[in-house]
C-alpha cells in the first residue's frame, strides 16, 4: 500500500484464519486510490486555503465543495439543487447517525429493508428505536408489504421516524430498486408523510444500464434525506460524505449540537476533495474505477457460473460491490463457512444483515460476496474453493 505500514491484506482478513483469502468487507480497492492527484490537492489546500481549512468551518461545509456537488448532481442526474440543500458529513455513516439523533424519538419505529447494510443496522441500534424490516425482492423493497406494515403501525399508534433504504446497488444484495418501485415508494411516502433516508453511496459505480432517478427527485425533493459519500469513489479514510435534502432539513442538521460545537465536518478534507474535483480529477478517476470493478463483477459472475453446484442462486448486480448468494436447503451458510475457512477463504454469512432475524428469513442460507478489492484471479480461485465447500461442507 505505497508506504503504509499496514498492508491491504492485513486490513481485510475479516475474522478468517491468518492468510485466508477474504471476501469479508465492502471495501474499495486500495490499489486504486488516486495518490498523486490527492497529493496535488493537499498541496493546493495548504497553499490557498489556510486558515479556512484548519479552523472551525461553516456548519454546512465549505461553499467551494457545496458548489462542486451542485454541479456534479446537475451533470450526472440533471438535478438542479442549491447549496442550501446540501450538508457535508464525515461520511454517510455519520450522516445516518446525526439523522437518527435528530429525527428519531425513543420508542419510534425505523423501517428498513431485509436484508440491509449490517453497519447501518449497528448505527440504528445505538438509538432507542424499534427496527421493523420489510422484505426485498429483485425489484427492491416490497412497497405493498411496506404499506401494510405502515397501516398496522398507525393502528397501534406507533410513530415511525423514517424508512432507511439503499435503492441503488444495495448492500448486501446488489439489487437496484426499479423505476416503477421507486415511483410507488415515493407516492406512498408522500401520502403517509413518511420520511425516507435514501442511502445512495454506490450510485456512481454503475457497470451496466442506467441508474433510475433517486427517491429525492421522485418525491419532489420533500421528505427525503439522501446520503452520498466519497468513500466508494475516492477513499473511506477521507471520511467525507454529504446529505442532500430540503432546505429546512439541512438547517436542522446544521443547527445540531454536534455541528454547533464542532463546526463543519472535516474542513481540511473537504477542501482537499474540493480541489481534487476542481482540477477535473473526479470524473476520469470514477471512469477508471467503473472499468476496474466491472471487470471484477464479471469475473465473479463467470466464476460462480462455472463453479456453483445446482440449487445455488445469486444476484446479478449492475453496479456497486456485492453479489448475494443463496444456498439450497438444508445447507446453512455457517457450515459452508466452516468448510471454506479450512480451505482458505472467508466471507460473512447472512444473519447480521437481517435486523429482525428469523421471521424475515434470517440470512441463514445467505452469503455476501464483495468483488471490489479482490483481484480477478483471486475471485476465480475463491469461488472455486467456495464451490468445493458447498459440495462437501463437512
Ligand atoms: C450502503 C452503505 N452505506 C454507507 C456506507 C458507509 O459509508 P461512509 O464510509 O461514507 O460512512 C457503506 C459502506 O460499506 C455502505 O455500503
């Protein structure tokens, strides 16, 4: 890792035996970090943004970066927004945490997909809320089921803080919510006055087709807090993301105790990323990432087709980092993991991705397989081993 004293492999073994080939994390590929361009942006920041980048910054983030994000949204999605609708965070995770703090009251329900991103579930569990999961199929969250749950919660007089959804290249399933489902969800949210937290961190990493309009756009920009991040397209260690929302919601975030006390999130990093983008580095970098991850996505799909025994099924993501595999009964992911670790690979089984466990299917037969940070050759080797472990789990 170019001078780091911790090799990428050490950061990514994820609970497996030492030396195991890890398919554990949803990490970007460290070999693709744009180091020279970042160094240039750091130097420009030190030359031109002192003291602004080293003092407490404006609560919303530096206008330089807010303006760059406005231009990016217009260029990529034809979405015209103003800087008053954007709020810089220390990554999407911090955005979600702050939203929980401000939008959720003790005893509220937070709705989310089953499965959903396990670390978002961990953030939600830091708050005294009840998590209610709604199943996902290959078109995204099941809106009819969601409507039924909402009706039931209303009759119980239970307040719903918001729905947390990952509509694009979902973690862990790789599923993208169709345009039709998005329209249905946006209509339901408007009718039911349901706040939506739209986690859209993978939107730029599209390898096939196009990404449907965001829920933020489809709801008429009301009642949606859309999370973005530079973690997947630049580097997670930068700790930089944003919330796109109506102006009143942005004001609420900016007036939080955290932001009033600490000022804007990570001003130095925000300037570095702004200068990186202003120099025109972001678009070619994302194009290179898309090519790299597309090759790996194909390597994984090809390897699965070549190695999986009949009865095993998996999703076919059009972007993002993950394939989601389902084992045939009576096999469980845990027994396959045990057999796979003996043979030298590791991966997460499905349970942590289900906030409510058993009732929703529980994840016992699921395996999440990231293809983002493993080379195509290792993907082929790893899937071969996984196929062996499924054929002979004991
Ligand atoms: C769906 C989703 N949201 C958020 C994050 C974390 O984003 P950040 O690094 O910006 O906090 C991840 C990372 O895996 C993710 O998969």
